[in-house]
């Protein structure tokens, strides 16, 4: 009977009762581990494989080899690809709030008590419970990812060690039929658009300059009856279909922008988002 793979990096030959170990630690720049386990049964061979694997990981866990948080984010790609919008959101969260506190700290030295204190500080600064929870979740995601890679020997903030704050229930609001009609009618109301521009217009100050023969008023914004206002309305009106689709489907802004006809099944009345 040929040897059979029973776990990543471990094969077992039942006829010869020999286990084979073959895996890499640290990716292409790391090192290869190969062993032959003989003279034991299957269960004992599995335990020995676990000890070999843990020992190999510990060889990479010298203090200087464990990156700090901002180094890990910059040097290691995500295990699961992020959508561009999600990556921008994560980058903002890290740079604005997380890196000033944890950016220079080694991954294995981030503790649950630190995250609890960090989250409490965010709430004290006026951040919502939901947003504070998202920041902690992002840090825990990166720590778990580093542990899965073998960058750290274990997740220093395991599941359940930082319970999420209770979040306010989402506010669900719907247009009435009258509100919906009024909202959509705005995309056809050029006169109302121009009147609103004119009403919001503020007159600029009267100033003198070498270029003007007499003092003149400068600034003041776009006039409601100008051609520039007409062009602005046409741009505004062209967005009407997006808002109509958003009202009827609940799609996010990014999904609306990326929507293609091949994702729309008119016969079945379905939109498939990939």
C-alpha cells in the first residue's frame, strides 16, 4: 500500500507503519523540514508530527523575527484578497487609530487587556460601539492571520477573550410612496435645481484691484441661470438611474458602480453580485 497524505505535510504508509514528514516553514525564504517516523503506531506518529511541526515553528520565533503590527500589514499580503473599498477602509482605520497605539508593538505582545483599554478610549472619544468593535476585530483578524502563517506561535488574543460591546440596533427607514415620488422627481426638475442654486448663492465682497477700472464684486458662487448650472443639473440628472436602482435593490454604492448587464436577469427579476 502506498503512503497516503493524511494532513498537510504528513503522509502515512499503513503497510510499513512509517510516517513521512515534509513541509516548509516561512514560505520560500524559510526552510524545509523532512523526517521519517518509524517504530510507532498511527496515533503516536501523528503526535510526533505535531511535535516536529511546533519545534520547527519555534525555530523561527526568535525575538527579532516577529514583526511589529505596521510591518506585518505592509510586508505580508492578506490570506483572503480584500476588495479595494475594504482595503481602503482597513488602511484608514489602521493609520488613523490603530497604528498610533499598536503600530510599533510586536504581534506577540498585543494582549486582550490592551485591546480592551484601546476600545474604551475610542468610546470615550465619541466613537460608536459598532466602530470600536470593528477596530478590535481588525486587529484580531491580523493576529489570527499571522498565527495561521506561523509568524507568531499562537494568537495572543484568542476568540472570546475580548467580548464585543453591545451595539445600537440599526436604524431602518423607508420612503413613503409620496417621499419616493418626490425624491425621484428631483432628477427631472431643472427649474427647482436652478432655484436652489440661486437660493444658496452668497454674494462675494466688493473689492478694488489694479486690473479693474471701478470696484467690482468678486466671487459669490454659481448663478442659478448660468450655463454652468445647466451642465451641473445634467450631471445630477444622469445619476437618477443609480438612485432608482438603489431604492429598489438596496445595493451598495460600489456594487451599483460595478454592476454589468450580464449580472442582470430580466426574465427572473434577479441581480447576481459576484
